[in-house]
């Protein structure tokens, strides 16, 4: 009995200790405290903030971006298909090259038939406004100056598709093109050769047959021409040779 009384008398002391701990913590969230005021202000600010809504301009921008993405995807696919379709037509290979007779910048007239049985002809279709052509023609110029001689069995003919003679003339003069430059302003010869894109290059042998066709700027053009024209590659000197 005495022990129970002591136990009961000790519990209030424990409760008082707990109350002391709680009372120590109570001022942190006590009404009117700085912390509670801060929390209240945050809650009020959140309640006062208007809901985020997409404006008409934002929606229009999103729609435009989606449509633009679809368009770019479609356009890229169309270009890939167009490039594939515009590859040099294989039906010209190993077949007789269509004949042409065109004026030159120096007031002559040159026909493909002039070279039949005499020389292999490299025909390049180009235009002064075409960036890849402006890169290819200097390559042709350097090749021609390096390997062409008066008695060479090949000739290079650069056929300009410029509508104005002055445009072709200005470019040819600036680049000092040494080979004949022919004019095809209405693309009659180009159409006969099924030229859809420029530059396009043909190699026509002495018998008048097309042996090589390439559309677009070609890396290693000079090596390709050396192979097509059977020009011997320079021999590499071995060590010790003079």
C-alpha cells in the first residue's frame, strides 16, 4: 500500500516534467509569434496568388511551334526524296550522248559532234549563281591547266545555264577559265541530258557514249577525272631515288 502511494505521488512529478518540456516548446508557435506570423503571410500569399493560366499568345506560340516542327520534318523528308530522285539518270550511261550545238563566250559555235572519233569530252553544266559550281569550276580549271595540252585526247566544255551572257562572262573572266565556255540560257541542252541539278558532270568517250555521270560537287574530282580519262597517276618516288 505504501509503495502504491509513493508511485502515485511520483506521477505528478513526471507529468510536471512533460509540461515543462511542452511549455518550453510552446513559445515557438505561440499565437502572435514572429514564426506564426511568417507562416500566415506565406499562406495568405499562396491563397492570393492567381492561378497560372496560358494566355492566347502563349497558346498560339505553342501551336505555331508544333506546326513549324511538323513542317520542318516534312520539308526535310521531301528534300531527301528530291535529292534521291535527282541522282544522275542511269539510262544515259553507256548510251549515245545527245548532240548539242551552242555558242561560246568568244562568239564561236561548238558542237559535240566536232569531237566524235577525236577526243573524250568532259561536259560540266553550271551557273554563276550556283555555290557548288563556283567550287567545282576552279577544280576543273586546275586539272585542265595541269594535264591538258594541244595534242591531248580530251577536252572540257563548261556549259553555262545563266540567263544572261554577262553573268557567265564575268565569272569565267574572274576565274580565268581556260577551257571553252558554252551558253545554254534556255537549258535546251541541259534538258536533253536530263539535268535537274547543278553542277552535273558528264564524261563522253570518243565514240559519243556517256561513260560517267555525277551530279553535285564531287570530292576528289581530279582523281576521278584522271581515272576516267586514263591519265597516269604520278609515280611516288622511293627513298634514295633522285
